[in-house]
């Protein structure tokens, strides 16, 4: 489905050198929500905890009912890790924190 909106390239810490083009508006909305959720927490968050905290922060016109939020969360997480904005804790389950 072509939206005509601007695309940006994102990285993936798991696949260095691999670049994916995604919708900039959705990326920015998820990035803002994720960084807000992580900044509001005193401790690192699991991905599930981060998703629970950021869902109310997402614009409903972009993510109606949280639709596709899981995919976008993972894409933004991996990109921000590759860029050094987020760090993962070596725990099970995986926990995220601001770098």
C-alpha cells in the first residue's frame, strides 16, 4: 500500500550493514513513544513492559488499537541499539534502557 509519505533508512544491530526503508512518520511516532516510556522508568524495561507503557502514547490514526505496534517497536528498538541510543541488558527476558 503506497502512502506517498517520506521513507527513512533504519539499521539493525543484529544484522550489521543491513538497511531497511520504512515510513518516517510511523518510525518517529514509535521512537518518541519508546524513548518516553524508557525515560519514565527507573529500571530497564522488558520489551513487553515497554510496549505496555508506550501503547497509550501512540497516535491512534497511525496505530489504530495498537495495530502493528509490536513490529514497529522491534524495528525501532533494533535501529536505536545500532545507533547507540538504547542498550540491552544481558538478562532473560531481554531488558532495554537508554544508553
